[in-house]
């Protein structure tokens, strides 16, 4: 009995070969390794930048007392915009890390993959909303509180009202930023907790932080930068830092095994 070798079908003219056929062996692993390392470094850089910017940001006055806050901000007007540009880059680094995590954690079947996709999408939305918030806070609000500081007579009351409206726009953006940030952490946290690629305890830390940010964001949207909102956001902020450090370490370790 003789066996016949079936010919390998060739692509017809005008049709390109599948992408995988043109990719060298191990290319996917190399790509993952690069993305994981970028994500790990971005997470650490984002945390460091945020801590530095918080140290430079004036914060002695009650942030919900616009008059007191504007007076304090005016004393630091020379560095105001630079600090907020730094905060923007800090948040951008964190979102890059979360997108890298979403890409890596999404290589799983079922619900974890869907949650990773959701988390990656909302991370991009977080970066977008925070960019607008920093533009309002770091540029528009600076112009508004400086106009109030330099105004006199009847113009001073009008200038204050204008600056306060800008301030409330910032508060609204801050509330929605926190809500979106919470949804992102909740989605990615559950992805890790229900999956097998990363430590599950780390996923639960992220999920709890996400719930806290959602609640804190709702409070900020209703009450501004109030003490109540600040107290709610304190615990999820600490948990988010633990989550970011954890994923930075985990992504770097996975990058060493990739390829």
C-alpha cells in the first residue's frame, strides 16, 4: 500500500500569506517581554513622579475653601503649571503600565480576557480625562486665580466667581477621573483574581482599591474636594500603590521568562 503526499495549498496570486507565517519564531514572546518591561518601568516611574509632584504641590489650605486655596496657590504661581505637567506625566506612566498589564493578562480565555479588555479601554479614558483636568487645573485655574489676586474693587468679586467656576469644573473632572480610575482597577483586579497569569491576591487588592475609588469619585462629584471625599479616597490610594508596585514586580519577572 502506498501513501500519497497531499500538496500544500499555495496562496493564490494577489493574496498575502498569513501574518504568523512571516513572523520569526519567538517574535510574540519578544514583543511581550518588551511591553512588560516598559509597563514595569512606567509603573515605578509614575509612582515616583506622583510622590514628587505631591510634595511640590501646595496643600496647607482646605482645598474646598476656594478663597483660602487661591491665596495659597497664588504664592506658588511660578511653579504651578510645571507641577501639574509633572502630575500629567505621572498619571500617563501609570496608565501605560495598566495598558501593558491588560495586554498581558488578556492572553487568557473567558472572563479574564474580557475584563482585561475593559480595563485597557477604561485606562485610556482615564488618561484622557486626567489630561483635561490638568489643563483646567494647571493652566486655566492659574489664570483665574491670578486675575482674582490682581483685581481690585468691584472687579475682585467678579474675578473670584469666575475662578470658583473654574475650580468646580476641576472638581467635576476630578470626580469622574476617580470613578473611571476605580472602574479600571476593578476590572483589571478581577481579571488577575480570576485568572492564572498573575498573583490572585494582587488582583483582589486592585479590585478593592477600584471599589474605593468609585465611591470616592461619587463623593467628590457631590461634595468637591471635601474632607469626607478625602477620607474615602485615602485607603484606595494606598491599595492602588501596593497594586502598582506588585504588578511592576510581576511584569518584570514575567518579562524575564518570556522568550
